[in-house]
C-alpha cells in the first residue's frame, strides 16, 4: 500500500523549508564549535535551539504526512508513509536519539573542541539521522517521476543531503584546503618521512580524493534516474558553501568554491546535452557523467585558487589530481550504473515464447 501513497509537490516544499532550518541550525552549531569553542559551556545554546527546532518541525511534519493518510492506511504508523518518507521517519528517530546523547555528552563530558567535535559519537548519529530525514523530498521526487515544482524540491533536497555530512567532514574537505597554494617540497626528511611542507601537500591530495565521493555519489544517483540541469551544481554548492559559512568564508577557498560551483554548472550542461544526443541508455553513460562532473569541479576549484592566490604545486600534481579524481568519478559511475540487462532489452526474453501445455497423465 505504501508504494501507492504520494506526497504533493507543495507538501515536499514544506519539508524542504523545514529541513533548511535544520541544516541552518547545524551550520550555526558547526560555526560555534569552530569559532567559539572556548566560550561554550552548555548544551543549551541559541544555535542548538535553531537546530532542534528544525528537527522538531521536520520530524513532526514527516509523521503528520503519514497520519493524514490514515483513511487509506488505518495502521498509518506502519502503512501510511508516502513514498520516500518512511526512511525519513527512521532518520528523525535516529536524530532524536543523537540529540539526547549529545545533551548527555555535553552536560557530563563537556563541549567538544576542534577536531574532537567531528568524531563525537552523538554528532555522528545526528548526521546519519539528518541525511535520512532531509533527503525525503529527494526520494519522493524520484518515486513520483514528475517535473515542475517537484523537480525544484527534489534538487534542493539533493543539495541539503550532502551538506549535512559536511559539518563532520570539514577536516578533509578539498573546499577548505589551501594546500595547493602553500609552498611545495617534494623532498623527504627524518629518515624517509615527508617534510612538513610535503605532509601538507599529501593531506591536500587526500582531501581531493576524500571529497570526490561526497560530490559524486549524490549527483550520480540523481543523474541515474533523470538528467537534471543544476543537480551537480546543487550538490557542489551545498557541500562547499556549508564549509564556507562555518569558517567565515576563508580566503582563497571562498573564491575557489565559487569557481567550482560555476564549473559544476558547466558540467551539468554538458551531461544533460550528452543525454539528449546519446540517449539515456547509452553505453558508459554514468561513468562519463561522473568523470565530467568531478573533473570539471576540481579544475574549477584549482583555477579559482590560482586566480586568487597562485598555485604552488607543480604541474604534474595539478593535472594528476584532476585525472585521478576524474577516474574515481568514472569508477563510481560504473558502480552506480544499473545492470546492462536493465538498459538494453534481451532479444531472447523479448521474443514471445510458446506457452507450454501441461502433459496429461
């Protein structure tokens, strides 16, 4: 019965607005942990108030959507969930459990400072629950297969979903790394260990590789279902801008994030055009889309860093990063692609087989 229940586009729009409040509260809390950690003394802060108000609104609305369908599903708590929202309800419960754990943690152990906040178990549970909750309109869009306002709410939800993870991944985000504009030293020191400058470069390379799945997987899952102009740019903007707000738009990464978003929009234009030319069943559709999306986003980021501060990595590393991450994007596209049997009909199965006649005994 659940598969036949659908939300309206306006109901999804309300979910998106409430989810935005939740994400904004998470952004403010991340900002406070990053900039006001020395003055944080309690769980009860204004930004926590906004965060949990967003949770209460989004969770309450999610459960209300199921309750209002009790005429079609009397056991609404089991059967009344509209398509895409059952998982969101689970996310709301996980988020609530994480919030309770976060309050206990803060009031007993204390306030996490810096990197500690990004590995707190209660914070990790909050992120998992948040991802499931704010992505409900995205799943509803996929289930409905509609355009118009439904596409708008779906793309906004697509942008918010990886944004939730960014608060705990900022330690390894390429959008927050200035390693390419720092002095580069390829030499070794201390008996074969990398020099301090070399270590910074290695961490910068790792940030590009680490962030690639964050921007590629949501885009590929959306593109697998339907090519949508702006989907890749939305994922890139959500991932990049969350970190920019949290760390007060650090230079030169803020300008580089802007050029990366523009590059992602260019990638959207290209992959949508390729779908129009080659068709949605073309060979290597998702690997090509993944490589284009990732390759252009990181090319745009590196270009922005160069224009603002000047790249100091050698040309081998600059070009190599783009090639490695584009290859990773193609690999992720191959993993996201449906089986070949789902794309091309099997002629033998398509042919009508003669119906067997049971033998008489």
